[in-house]
């Protein structure tokens, strides 16, 4: 998970990104067994944000499995 690239389509409250923004996971936090938050860096402008992982990020098409 850490170091992998994902696409962030945005969320309903802050608004959707069209097209989805590529990002890299820098760190993860939270208890196991449920949704965890991840610290990401967006590749287009270098900003960083903490977001919920499985609910928001999607697999990047060029990321190897």
C-alpha cells in the first residue's frame, strides 16, 4: 500500500475531480479490521492530504499488481 499509486476521484462533500487525480500513499494510520486513513501526495501539484483509503481511492491503471 505504501508507495503505490492510486486515483482519487474526490468526494461528494468537497466535489469530484474530473479526471481523477493521481496520488501516492505516503503513510497509513488507524486500527486494523476497518477503514483506515492514508496520507497521500498528489502527483499533479505536490499537495498532501489525509483521506479514507478504501472508500475513496481507486487502483491506478498503470500500477503493477
